């Protein structure tokens, strides 16, 4: 068979199969965020949550501590409620659970060799367990309140504990006896550690706002530092001479040599609960009740990266090889993030800090062995599944006859209902996804089909409540506002008359109204801010070329600084400036003359006013009627009329000159015959009108 004929037949079959297919709902797409991510952000973005791990499920209670073992394979102990969970460092899977506690457990910690685990309890006990068999090796008693801090010493023979009874103690593991009792704090002791450079130095932090350094050779407190807030955690940097204290929203750095505070950070909004260092010691990690984890540069103490979580962060831990990060939350969730994702854990076990190199070397060694095994592989036996699946991975060539395989179209629930024209169920299925893009895309598709009103009508209290909750949450999102406002108007038209029939629906409508009012107030404030910024930018750019209206405008002149080129202007410019000065002087003289004319007009009007005289007798009135007016009386009347008309004309001229008067600042003291330029701005007045 000709291959070209087969190809044309396959194309026709595909066209027939695709022409009858349902067109899925096209999801809305938005412009991607073009902010450039820094190298620091790209590094921490490689730590991805382990999907499908049992560690992602909430534990029995609050995750109070996460501590990694300093020895490979870097297992870590997680303390929550009345249990201590031991996770593998290679697979991040739960290996063992220590449950031999009568009350809440605190501060589960590995010994540096990974063989023992110590933990404190709410009933004032300290217990040491075998990491493999989970047997209780030592049961140390002596505290009078809850033991919140437990640590192994670097010599592997001592255990340090700090309690809410305001004391810290050092225990001997072989004998189980008390070695030192450290007293001096006046409140709960909630943190402590041993110096990596001096095994005799222990540092504790308390709710009495103080850090205390203890010398076990005395034993006594050799230094006290005031944090001024209850201290939740303390830690030393890799140098050993600088320690960090976390209390309130502050993280403070202290120099042990001088006993002074070196730096203070205030990047959290709530109390900082935990501190940790990365594998290199160059990054500081802090967790807070504000549901965030922030990462600082240990040299500059500047924030380089931050992470957000759904619940307050109570504990943070990083593996010594830099591959695993574990974050404990208040609701008992343990978030395990692995560098490179879960696939990087399934390659090969790590071999210390150079785990990546070791795994690559191991795979290169095992590659020839795998190839040799594939070559010596026997053919499958008849009747087996492998026999019938022969050639499933074979790729067709050009000469082979290919049968077009029409795959069944996979549709989501809302697409299935849209295909069946069940618009109400399609919208409900989209709302169940809790994805704003999907819901708005389905609403747009319903608008195009003319079925949005049908999908919104006839809803009961439960389905209408889910729709209103979605509108309340996303109506102020700029990506979805336009679509959801149209949806809200239809909902109000359909269910506005039913208000008062259900308390739950009424509360949701009230919340929606409050959300819209808040958004309107915010938009008004933004418009005001935009107007102010436009005015500032306009003035800063020097766009002051005013061109106001001619009606009722007053011309203001603002002197501007003349440049060097303006100082060396031609003589023609100087003549123009002189002419302008003469015009200004004439206008000033006109205004003065106008004032004088106004005074004269006022006097003339006063003179024309007649005073009331006593009424003459009837005989005199008859005589005046018979007499005709003389030339003198006519002349006097004419003079009075002319004076009044002159007064009115002078007043109108002065008003017109005053309305177009210039308030100028003359800079006419130039020796070179040139004057400084002036920029003019017209300011309109609503109460002035242009004279006729």
C-alpha cells in the first residue's frame, strides 16, 4: 500500500473524529508577572513540598520542635503532642514513633551519633531513648515543672534541660545523676544551647527578657544580656562569638566578647518563635506567628527571601547537607520541602555534604551493569502478560500502516454539564473546584450562550450561599471584577425580593454590601492620590505654560532664573523688554487716573442729588406753570447730564482695566540692557466678567 494514501486516510479519519468533538470551556489567561527573580529566590524555590507524603497530614497536635541529626543520613525528630516522630533524612518518610509519654512531650533531639534521642515532658521528666528500639534508657527526675528544652552535650555523656521552674540542669547519662543546677532566671526558661567552640559554655534564654551565659566549671552566670522582651529561642552563628535571640517581633544579634548588641531586625509583624541556620552557615532562618518564614544574610542581616504559610510557624529545621527543610505549624501540619522535589529523594542515598556527586558517581558505575542485564534478558514465556504486551513500545515507521486511534475525550464535571446544557449544575461544579479562573471562565461561557440567568435562578439557601461566598471573596480582584459585577446585578434582580426569608443569606448580602463599600472608598482614595501625584509630576516637569480662558482672568508673573544664554541676548530682546516696561508703567498710570476719575464722578453724583424743600403755595405753583423755562436752566440741566455720563463711563473703564490688571515682578536692574524673562500663569475668576 502506498504510504501517502495511508497518510491521507488517517488525516480524514482524524478530521471526522475531531469535528464531532465537544469544544471545552476555554479558561481565562492573564499576563504573567514579569518581575525578575533573584538568584536567592531561585535557590529557595527549588525546595518543593513532598506531595503524597504522610508528613503533609496534620499530626496529633502543635509541632513544637524540629531537630536534625548532625550525622548522615541526617534523620530528624519531630515533636508534637504526646509523641516524637523520627523521619528518615533520605526518604523523608516516617521511620519510628516514640509514644512512651504520659503527657505532652517537648524538644525531641538526636545525639550527634544518631543512637540516642532525648525529650522533656509536661510532667517535669526527662527521658532518654534508644533511637532504634525506642526503649527508655534513662528517666531523669528533679524538675518541678514542664521541661521545655533538652539537648545533648558534645561529649555525648551529658544532657542539658531547661524548665518552667526557672532553672536549668545538667545531667550525667551513665549514672543518671544531677551534675549542676543553674539558678538565676526569674521566669520560664524556654531556650538553650551549648557553644560549639567552648564545651563549658551554655547559653539560656528566658521569659524574664534576659540571656544568661553559664560557665560549667564554676558553675555560675558569667554574662547577662537584656533582650527587653520574652525570649522564645536562642542560637549561635557559625563564628561562635555572635549569638541570636528571638523575642517579640525582633531578632537581635549579640557580641559575646563585648557584651553589646550588634544588630536588630524587625521584619516580622508578630512574635518570632524559632531560629535556624542553613548548611553553609551564611543564612539565618526565622519563623513567626505571622505565618511567614524569613531568610536573612548572616553577614548583613538583610532579608533575602520569605515564605508564606496558612498557619503560624512554630518550628523550623534544615538538614546539614542542605537538601531538606522541615517547618512545623500550629495546627499540627509538618511541611517537608526537598531541594529538587521528591524525585531527588528516590535516586540514591546521600553520602554526606557531597551527596549529589556521590549519587552521580554511583549511577555511572551501575550503568554498564544495567546494560549487560538487558542484553542477557530472556524472551517472555508464552501465555504471560509480558508475552502479549510485546511491541507495545515499538514506534511505527513510514512504511507501516497506522490505524487512527480516537481517544475518548476527558472532560471535567463542569464541561460534562455544559455539554448536556445543564447550566445550573455546571456552575455548581465550577464552584466546587474553588478556583476563581475556572468559575469566571464558566460564567463567561454562560454569558456567551445566554444561560447565565438560567444558571443563577431557582437556587436554594445552600447553593445561593456558596455563590455569594465566592462573590464576596473575589469581587474586588481586578482580574474578575468586570464579570462578577454583572453576575452580582443578576443575583440582586433574582433574589432581592426574597431578602428577610433566610438569616444566613441576609448576612451574606450584608457582607457583600460592606465589601463593595470598602472597595468604593479605596477607589476614591486611589483617585485622590492619583490626582495629587499628577499635580506633583506636572510641577516637577515644569509644565507651567498656562493658557487660561480670556473671560475674567488675572495674569500672574513668576520670575524664572535666566540661563547664561539669556544673559547674552541680543539688543532686540532688550528693546522688547523696555517696551513691555513702558506698557506696564502706562497701565499703572491709567489705574491711578481711573481712581481720580472715580472720585470726581462720586462728587458729581453727590452734587446732582436734590434735597427735599418745603412745598410752595398754590398761587406760586400756578405762576411757575405759566412761566416758560429760561436758557440758563436748560444749560444747567445739560451740564448735569454730561457729568453723570462721564462718571459712568470712567467707572466702566476702570473696572475693565482692573479686571485685566497684571501683577508683575519687574527685574529691571540689568546693566547689559536685558531683563530676566518672566513666565505667566492665567488664573480664572468666576465672579469677574469680560466688560463690553
